[in-house]
């Protein structure tokens, strides 16, 4: 546990949560990461998770979230096929995590099915046509004459099966799940959740919100509080952020002036690769750092956190380490090794 060495205080103020594992295991994990184990209920994806998954109450916020998401679409004129696709994707995105851990109680399944029905048929001309088709037929794939609506129970069962298999096969997976609760999507850094939105400058930065006529009481960067917040400012040019980029460039002996548009910044970053520098790792660094900046910026705005450049750097260094551990079989650095030899880490395989 002490092996994290000098960086062991990084996570002292962080929290991690785990569910679907024993208390003892979760405790061990939190000790290892040197973070506080969150006590239930904690929130995941903004949804409060409480103690007992067998209680229907636990599922209420999740059902509400599905309901709200779908309600936003109800007013729009969608084709029937469009509604099937939409309801499947909404349910998948919200439920996949919880369904991976818990067997859903019967009453909850019933509520979700009612949601599906209402959304699909609610006040539309198709209602009469379809209402008399049996629900299990509705859930069959199209090739089998169904409508391809996701079968809640089958979805749950298949995910539970997969998860148990993972537990047996691969302990790393279990680790990753714990990390995920803190760091969001680690699974696929190329698809890092907001990367494409950043590259297209479509994140809800304050200037973008103003452009969309969203009223805020201030538009300045929450980091430096002196210049208006745009993606270019927030991620690259803010006086609080610039030194972090300079430091990371110095690891690999690169210098450069920074372009303004995020996409150009990324291109310059990836084209700066020279022989000996690990191109992919270096791109992932860009993703890890920008993603971390965004997370910190949000916790400043929404949770009154204060800006701390060291913490941003530490979190980003940790995040890319979790990605590399997962993605590269030959990446065997212990975290301590990685974080204290970043130069070498980006230059060598
Ligand atoms: Zn600033």
C-alpha cells in the first residue's frame, strides 16, 4: 500500500466507490488507491445509488432519469422506427451500468416496460395497430418478425453474465470499474467522452452558451476569472493552464506556440511527434489532459472546488496511466514508476 510513494497523497482527497463487490474488496481497493471509500448512497452519473438493489426504491431515480430523457423526445415527430431506436439507445445508455451489477426486481422491469410501451405507442396512430401484438413478440428481433424493442430482462441477464465472467477472467476489469466511478469513461480513450465535442468546439463553454443565448451571470473563465471562457482559452491559453502544457512539452523536449482552435491544437500536438516519441501515448496525453481540465473546471463551477494546477497534472497523469494499463499489454509500469519517469514513459515503449 505504501508503494505509491511520494505521490501517495494524490488521492487523499479523492473518493472512490465500488458496488457489486464485497465490502472488504472495496475497502482494499480504496486503501490501495489511498482514497476515501464513498459510503452509500453515492451518485453515479448524477444518479444517487442507495444501498439495496432489491428494493424498488433504489431504482426510482434511475427510472425517473429514463422517463425524463424520453419525455424530451415525446413532442417530436419521430417515425416508429426512430422511436424504437431511440428508446433502445436511451435505455442502454442509462441502464447498462446498473444492469451489469444488479438483478432487476420484477416490479422495476414492469415499470420500465410501461415506459417503453408509452413511449412507443403513446397517442399515435400506430397504437391500435400494435397494441394487440404480444409484448414478447414486440421484443423479438426484426428478422424474427418482432419490432426489435429491447427486452429488459434479457438485457439484464446478458449483462450480468458478462460481468461474472469478467470477474473470473480478469481482475483488472474489476479495478477499472472502481476507477470508472471517479474518472468516467476510461474504457476507450480514443472515444474519450467529450473529445469530439472539444475538437469541434461544441462543449458548453461559457462563450458557446452565450452564443446559444443561455443567460449566465458571468462569462469569465472560472479558472483565472479575467478572460472570457472559450474552449481555446480554457483548455490552452488560460494563464492557469498554459504552464501545465509547457511542463508536459518539456518532458519530450518540444516547444511551440499554441494554435487557437482545439482541432488545430490537437493536430499540432500530434504532428509534433518525432522519432523516439511514442505517438499514440502522446495523443492520449492530449486527451487525458483536456478531459481532466474539463472535469476540474466543472467541479470549480458546480462544486465550488478551487483550482489547483498540481492536482490537474496529477489527475491527468493518473488517468492516462489507467488508459495505458488497459490498452497496451506491454505497458507494465507501476503507477509510481510511470509518474516519476514521465519523460522516459513517453519516449520508450
Ligand atoms: Zn483563464
